[in-house]
């Protein structure tokens, strides 16, 4: 199997194995960036030599500006691995990143929505319920 063909297989593998929906974009330096999940769960950056898997994380820099700060789970030098080992390793990293991310979600005690940490106002209260709640109080 030559490298260009394996690269195409990686793109197909990521497209099918990442949590849906999967968004793809090409960075300025030519790396392919995949974001899986809505809200985002897993971020993968694929280059001609490596594939980096990260758990999605982010912070509110201001109340209106959210910046993602992915937390790296693993890097694979994909050209160095035989095919079966590559798919197994990559599959395990994707699953691990998704589990780590989802473990940080909490179910809102008011609306029952499973909510990403950046949309939680407080422990087990989502931002929109917190907004509604404070509106009712004042
Ligand atoms: Zn809520």
C-alpha cells in the first residue's frame, strides 16, 4: 500500500468513525482538520506524516468569544504502522477522546438536556435555564 492511497483511506476512516456530523477543513499549512460531533467532541488533524487526535475543549475568553483549546490525546506517525495496527490505534484514540469529552457533559436538572461544559452555567444547570431562571427572579 503506498502512502497517497493510505492517506485517502485515513480521510475515509475519519469521516466514518468520528462522531457525526463531521466537518472538514484545510489549514493554512495544508493539514486537514476534522471536527466531529455537535457540539464538537473530537478534533483530528491529519498531515502527510502524522494524525493527531484531541478531545474538544474550549474557554470563553469574553462572554461572547469562545476559543477552542483542544486537549491532545495522541499522535500517530501513520506511515510507520502496518495497516491493522493503524486502524486499531486510531480507532482507540477516537473512542478515548470522545469518552473523555462526553464524561464532562452534565444533564441539566431543569430541562434535562445533556449539556457540554462550556454551556453549563453551574453544576447541573445549563446556561439557557440559568438565564430564564434569573429573568424570573428579577
Ligand atoms: Zn437547562
